[in-house]
C-alpha cells in the first residue's frame, strides 16, 4: 500500500449526516439505493450506495452515516451522486456502514 502525506489526508472532507430518504435504484448496474442525506449547515446531498444486502430502505431513514463530501458530482445511471458514504467490506464483501457510536450534529467533520 502506498503511504500518503498528512497533507493528502487533509484534502478529504468527511462529515456526519443523517439519511432522510432512501429508495430503490433499479437503473443501477448493481443493486443499490438512492440516499438523500442531511449534512446540517452543509445542506442536503444525494448518493447511491450498494448496501442492499444488509439494509432495507426503511432501516436507513434516520441513520447517521459518515461520508466524503468533497468529491465532484458523479452521474450514475442518470442520477447525480454528490458524496460517498463510507463502509467496511465484511467477510462476504457486503458493505457495513460507518456511523458514529452516539448521535452528533449533522455536518460535523471527521478527523
């Protein structure tokens, strides 16, 4: 694995947000959901996430997650993704979402 400098890490803006809506994304090449996430004073951002194995749309609403918010927008099957929700690949290669261990205000920076 290539080592990075501290200045490289500082370029990544990771924030906490609350999922306010989740819906199926049948147009995606791989099974995914469309998520709308509230990042507090940073506003509302959208993303698509391949998390259908371990999560239902109902279980996601109200969940706080960690996301990278300073990627440029990306078009995915006609949908614009504004951020990247972070997760861990488990032993089955399914994504387990990263989230705070207790509630915090939306938009707080991860560091």
